[in-house]
C-alpha cells in the first residue's frame, strides 16, 4: 500500500484512526484540526463517518446461535488448511513456482567470468522480472479474494442469515421515530 501523499489523504487516515479509537499524537491532532478548518470535503467525510459509526453503535447486538457459530468455527479454523489438501495447488501457485524456478535456473546457469550483460539485456531482464512479479501479485490477489469469498460468503453469511434480526428503518422525513 502506498503512503498517503496529499493533505486530504493524510487527514482522512487520521480521521479513520481517531474514529477507531486510536489516540493521535498532539502534532497530528493539531494538524488534523487545522486541515479540517480549511477543507470542507474532509469535514463532510468525517461527519458521514461519524454518522455511520453512530448508526452501527445503535444497532442491537444479536447473538449468533451457538450451533451455527460452532459450525462456522469447524468449517473455517478447525479444518485442515486448504493449502495442504490435494488439488490445492492451482494455477496461481504453479505460476509462482515457475517464476522461482526460472530465477533459480538463471542464477545457476549464468556463465561465470563472461562479459557483463549489455544495458539492453538488463532492461529486457527487468521487464521480464516485472511481468513475473505482476503475474505473481495478481495470482496472489485472486487467491486472497477466493479465500475471503469462501470463508465469508460460504460460511459466515449463511449462518448470519439464520439469525432472526429486525433492523430499524431509516428515520422518517418529519424526524419522528415511526
């Protein structure tokens, strides 16, 4: 993740940390206050985040039935990690292994005592390495997305759907609680 560079990115990071209950150092608190005085967009964002936080805090805490909680726990944390299951080595892992083998082969097979590679050869190798890293990164992102979808979509959501809950509706136009 890239470090925030604009004043608004820095301020919004501080806003999120502050709303999450993290204490800000005095200089950061002062810098945020000064920024909020002059930035309507960040003031609006903070107000919206505070509204969301208050709305979430006002929701009733409903217990998850223990049988459902236990079933989710069994299917997610007590089972053998998918990594070690047969067939778990999908395309992403094969690509990463192939990239590692190419790098190892290049290191082992690189002639010793030969002239140094030309600038064009170095640029070509850098471009190929960037491509391999990009493919590996993309493969890992897909793997992470699948893992999250499998755990959250396949395990937690069905269990939560069985929890009886009635959420409050939006406030009435006239401000009354009907």
